[in-house]
C-alpha cells in the first residue's frame, strides 16, 4: 500500500499523499516553503511524533495516525504507523504547521530523507539533533475552573 512521502520540489517541501490518504484527510498534498524548515530529525519510535489531539483525518490507535493534530503550539500534520521510523520536520512559527511527521519504510530511508531535507532547507537549525519541546502555554492568572490561580510564594 502506498504511503505519504516527503519530497523537495523547487523551493518547497511537499508531503505527497497517496490517493487514499488524500481521501482520509479530505485534502491534498501538504506543501510548505523550504525556508520554513527549522529542524529535521528522525524519530525511531513512531508514537513519539504524535503531539496534541487528533483534529482531522484518521487515527486508529496502535495502527495508523494520518491528518492534522492540534496543540497549544499550533497544528501538526502526521502520517505515521507503528514499527517504522518517522522523519520529523519542525517548522518556523510562520508556517501553517509546526511539525510535519511522515513515516519511512526503513531506518536508512529515514536518515537519507532527513539528510536531503537538511541540505535543501536554507535556515535549518543544526544546533541539536533532537526535536524541541512544545512551548508552555502562558498562564492567564486564572485556573481552568475559572477561579484565581494560586500565586507562587515570595522568598
């Protein structure tokens, strides 16, 4: 069965979806400028690429997650399944997604794809080989129950 792939087309990074994936996400290929690529890593554990809550597409726990996921830092686009490595592309905040995560067939394919994307993207941050954590939401001064939040003690 065909799966999503990451390709470089001109000045864009494209997540090329198979026909059934396009139907599942009710959309087409995902395209972002290479200039929006911040960091590229390979995650050997597919489930670690998943952040936030499934919003659109298909998510069958333990079998497949395909589509858009939302979290406090924005939105991710994922095409992952168990037992395979995932190429994770972190994007600068100006991009429509914060992360693109696409499964590869083998570890070698994942490393090759990540290396090709790092070479093609002009503003890639190579300071660390690890994905960065999501930003922490700003506290509003009220708890989620609508009551005032506790103030930290003054020392």
